[in-house]
């Protein structure tokens, strides 16, 4: 099984993560989010969606705010 995360030398596979999500009762909600994301990407490609510069900048700004990246280094 391919390692996707290593924590203090312990390797975790996608199967390990899926097992955890199932036991923590979170698998279904995560799977739904993945499916929704894939469907949105497919619809965008099908309809040749091209985001504007303003939309891209807005998403980048939201990402920085969410991750506490308020200033450049």
C-alpha cells in the first residue's frame, strides 16, 4: 500500500485513513464532499468554465485568510 502521510516515522496509507474515517463515522460526509467536488470540476470542464481574474483572486484571498497568511515573508 502506498504511503500518503508519515507521522514521526509511522507511515499511513489511504486504506489506514479510510478505516479511521469509517470508525469515526466521518467517511460518508468526506465521500460526499469528494463526489461533489468531482462533479463540479466535471461540469466546469463540460461547459468550458473559465473563472475571471477577480474570482481567482477572491479564492486566493479566502485561502490566505483561512490559513492565517496575512502578510508576505
